[in-house]
């Protein structure tokens, strides 16, 4: 009798565990599908943007994070609004599919006398029109999306320090050719490829679904799709913990801190590395490998079901120029600066 009872209990446990496993797999599949849809689904682009035919100058921002001094922590673009003495700037973040003006900063702009008309479209709020100078380039922009409940307030007298009032996202790169000269800190936007680009290395295909810049890469002999996110500026590649261990030396000292992502702190562990990375047909150095030190044990199981083989930051490009043609979804990398051509 005792043996039969144990057998029944064991069968019950097996069925229960199997049911839990099935529920877990279904929930994980639904979650991964939603994750992929949120990243790569169709996104409306209402932003219109006219500018002078000259480069936009950017700066590298350094930052102290958890007692660690981080260089090249962000790409920032100085912004001036006529009649205001404030030193505004926006962060260049290709990981964001929209350009934003932050709501709290917008309220401050209105309080100090700037007349800005808002428009509501498909449950989102937009600034109808704004003229400003961006990185030395006169810009006229319409339908700039408002990011609700974000940013900081300021007053009419806050004219000494730099004030971040928004984000330049990948909608700026839509349907054009963009050359990002990291060494000379310049961005140039073209409606058509200029003649000098015909002498460059052949352009390679990339994917721009959902305005996510997915670049083909080879790392450690494996083909990957990497999401180029200039908002992850300080990093080379953010990957899984298992891959991180393969890309780095065990004896290299690690650095860990909480990286800011839209107001949330994400624990990231990093090491410097000389691991080569081939992006398209160009060989570069990874410079730094990192992984998110949170739920790390699940990463190796989830990653194969997403398109993202890792997040690619700015470190591999700091002495190069990245050219993105979103009209044809092709790109090339020049392992040098292009200052003369961008003038």
C-alpha cells in the first residue's frame, strides 16, 4: 500500500511540475513576443526637421556614477533658443525611436515666456513647431513628441549650468543619410548620398524596423545582430554574462555601477577588452564588454528568442565615422575622421 501511495504522489508531482513548466514556457513566449513587438513594431513618425546644409557639432559628456568617473558617457548636442540665455542641450540617443522634449522642461519654457502650441495626435502630445539652433545649425522642427512627467524644472535665472531638455532619437535619421564623425564630434545629414561617398568601402545592409538600428556583426566567430544605441555611449557591447566571460580576461579588473536608463538605475558590470568585433565588413576593437548584472542566469535562455545579440555603444567607433542610409537600409564604417568631407 505504501509503495502505491508513493507512486501516486510521485506521478502527481511530475504532472504538477510539467504543468508549471508549460505555463512558464507559454508566459515566457508571450513576454518575448511582446518585447519584440514593442521594439520592432511599426511606429509613426510625425517629426519634420529642416536645417542648414552643414554639420551639427556635438560634445562628449563625462559623468561620475557611483564614485566612478566615466568618460564619453553620452553624446550631447548644444541647443539655443532665440531670446533665451539658457545653455540647453539634448542627448543624441539612437536607442530612442522618437525625439522628445521633456514635459517638466516644457512647462518651465512656457513659464519664462516661450509661446509653444501643443497638438494631440493618437493619444500622444506634440509641440507643433519650434525653431532653435542645434549644434551650431539653425533648425526648424515640427511635431516634437512630449515625454510626460520627465525632465527637470528651471527658472529664468538658471543661465549658468547646462540644462538637458530633451532627446534626439532615431526619427531624426529616418529617410535620409547620416554621417556620424565621432573623432571630430560632428553629425551631418543628407537627403541623398554625396559624390564623395562613392569612393568609400561598399555599403552593407542593415535593418531599421521600428527605427531600431540593427547592425550585422561577427564576434568570437558568431554572427550577431547588434542594436546600435548611442545612449549606451560609454559601452562597447552589452551582452549576456556567458558571452561577457568569453570576451574578457578573468584577471582584468571589473567595474560595476548603476547606469541611468530613463530614470531607472540598471546594475551593469564592465571590463576593458581588446576583443575584435567585425561590424559589416569593418574590423574594430570592442574596447569594453558589459552585462546587466540582474537576472543574469536567465539571459542565455531568453537571448536566442530575441533578435538582439547585444547592445552596441559608441566605444568601438570613437576614432571612426559611421554612415547610415535609412532610405536603402545600408551602412558603412570609415576607420578615420571625415572632417573635410563634412564641411
